[in-house]
C-alpha cells in the first residue's frame, strides 16, 4: 500500500535500533490506503 504520511513525534529506541513513529494521514489518503488506527507495520522511506 502507498500513502503520503506526515510524521511527527519520532521516538528512537537505541537498544533495539527501532523508531516508534506517530503519523497523520489526510482523509483522502486514509480511505485510499485503507489505514486504520493502531496499525503496525514497516515504513520504508523512498522505496518504490
């Protein structure tokens, strides 16, 4: 799935080398990408 996200409040966990990210998606993108609150997954930046 592809969607344009506005990322805010990144939290870096140095021990596990992971980042917890909260994002905001506008309504049109949310409907198109079928995103729901509480979803978990992998975010790939710049990937095609």
